C-alpha cells in the first residue's frame, strides 16, 4: 500500500474525466448538512485542517468491481478508469456537489466577512409553483447584501473563475467592492484548489478478496456500514454480480415489493432464514453470507412473490399498517418452502403460515429476541411444510407459553396509526373481513387503501373528548373508510349517520348492517348510540374473529 496525495484541483480533473469511479457496492450518499459544512470549513480556514485520507484501488486492464460515478459527476466514458475510490466517497461527493452547485435541496454559501476561519452557511431549497425557493438565494445582489457568496464560485478551474467574475458584476456596480470581493474569493479559490488530500493506494496487483476485506474493516471500525452495504460487497466479491441490480430486478418482477419496508432488510432476513441462520448482524458479517445469499436468491424471490400477496389477502397491505416485521420475514421465508401446484401440501402450508402470521401478531412471542425466535419457529414450521403436515411443534403455537391476546387487552388497545402490534393487528383483521366502505360499498384493496382514512366510529365531538383522549382513540373505535365518506359523517352521531345511509342505500338498513359487519362492527350496539356497550360488543366480535385466525382458519 502506497501513501500519496493530490490537490483538490487534481482530484476534480480526474473525476471530470471519469478516471475516479466508485465500486457499486459502496453505499449511497449519506452525509448531513453539518458534515458538508465541516469539510468545507476545514479546507477554507487558514491554516487548513485535515479532512482525512482516502483509500483507492488502482485499476489495471480490468475493473475488479462494477462501478458508478460520483453523484453529479460525468458518467463512465470509453475505456477504464485509473482508480476506484474505496473509502472517502462522502467527502469527495460533498466537495464535488457543493462546488458545482449540484444539490437540488440545498445551496452552500461562504461569508464575505474576511476571516481566517470563513463561515459556511447551507440554505435549504424547495420548489413553489416551479420557482426555486428562497428566491434570494439565486440572486447575486440579494446574497451580496446578506454578506454571502455561493460556494460554487470557489470551484477550481477556468469555469469557476469565470463564474466568480460574472457574479461580482451582478452583485454590485461599485468597482471597488467588486475588486475587494474578487480578491478575497480568489484567495479562497486558491486555498481550495491547492488543498492536498492524502490517499492510500492499493496496487493494481491487489486481489479482489483483499480489497473487499480492507474496505469492510475500514468501514466497520470508523463509520459503520449498514448490514446491506457489507453484503453487497460480499456478493460482488464472490459472484461478480451487483446485489443492487439483483434487488432492482426483484422489485420489477415482484409487485409491491417495497410496500412492506426496506426491501434490502427484507431480502437479508429472508435469505438468512433460508440459509439456516438467524437474521442477525453477526450472520450478515460472516464472510460466507454473501455467497450463500446468491445461491438462495431464487428462493428469496419466490418467497416474496407468494408471501406478499398472501399478506395482502390477510388484510396487511403495507408497512404503515404492519403489526410486526416478523410477519413479513416469517411468511415470505415459509412460502419459499411451499412446492408450487402441490394441492393438499400447499393447503396445509397455507394453514400453517396463516396460523403463524396471526400468532406473530397476537402473542408476545416476538417482543424479545425476535430474530432468534423467528429462526427457531421457521425451522420447525419449514420442516412441517416439507413433510406435508398441517401441525407443527413450533413454540409460537404453545398456548401456555404464548397465549393469544385476551379480550380485556383489546379494550386497552390504542389508535392504530402508532407502530403498535395489537392495534394494527385489530385493524388488519377488519380489513381482512372486507372493510366495505359505509357509503360506496367498495372493498378495501391494494389499489384504494391509500385513499382511505382512519375514522372515529363514535366521533370525537359526539363523545365530548379531544383527540388526545385515550377513550376516544381506541382501536375499537377505528375504521378505515374513504375520505369522502369520512367527510360526510363529520360530527354526526352513529344513529344519525346510519339512518341517512340506510335511506340512501337501495337495500335499506339490512345492506348497511352487512357493510358494517365487514369492518367487524356490531350494527345494533352502534345504532343504540351507547359507546360503552358498543366497545363491549365490538371487542367480543373482534376477539372471536382473531381467535379463529390464530387457529389458522380461513374465515
């Protein structure tokens, strides 16, 4: 390994010519505004402060890894780059984008108050009616009056110099002020251009495995990578494939693959179970995991292709309404083990997976050590599925250790918009039952669920409470209906609204009763306008439904 250095101007020249590229396994841009400010301030102060060394890998007659350009920089051109940037992409990306004014969401400015420690100020940007806000940030006169100049004027090279002259001429008509600004900013430009960035260079003879090992060790000791970033590197090293590309292809082929959370985390956890390992960081850091994931990738995809539609058929449509992450991991991994077109075997498997899904949502089994317990249950359930059984000895099914939620717990469940297992499970049960809208009679489904709203069956005003009152915000007082219907109900009492709906519906009160039942809402208790009786009646109705689901019934 050789230690060298290059000036920012030299680095920019190489990046502009696509001679410095990033290996695809590098995570994407992740720096916050304060980190961008910090690296600019370290370079601009007098004397400058270090921003840390980079790590590069020399490229010979073949790239060891799939590559991509730094965000905002020119893409790869004909021919090979001279090096891959293994460590330091966040720093170089921040410098390149801020000095090229390439950020859509921010603009960096430097104070015009002459100082040995120039202040950097980053302004947030947004669009309003196709006009970038705040408007003053793009107006030289306005920024000059605020004592600021855009950082991109300090960009090394002739384009940066030309931009500086053009900006000062627009900022002020006073020639003395123009010369003063050009002199000061010119000094800062020179400071940036000549700033020396050290780097350690792995020679072209470095083997792929060694380069990956150095990369992972450096990134897990300083700024930790996410689990997925490390596995990306492992897969590329063992298979020569880009896991990023594999995930993107999966998302194209599996409808709604991103609906249930970070797809990267889902494929890692499902892959771990299919490899006979617990979905833990320790598993992902194992050098063999990446290669193993590639070998079961077809099963991971199969599990999502079958598992995600199954979740929707059980009333769980997306991450916003997901009772527990274990429901996705366990269901998809188990569906990967189900033989296609296997008749009774598939029927038994569906029974077991339904039972495991709802017990995951309705017991305390996964409140602690979720990963290891999911793994233990998966092994038992997968064994039963493989043998065509409809029974399993999985601890998840042990009623003594993990009883299904009691009736009294339903009464204490809060509003389901919060990430809370039981309220969301109760909502999912009502969606599974059909959740036909009170007015337009449409069933809830993947296409219309985002247009539905969380409705207080007994409105807040009717109960005389407020929106912070738990008594109002119970899961038992919630239904998912269209925004149009929600607006029509407003603050009407249940009886008043039901009478209006019964008169409007062609089939009268009986039809409205059926629509309410698809939300697991008891018609009689609601019509009597007695909130306590309604809560009692609905809790019994919901509990009965949940208990049957927890036993695997396809109601």
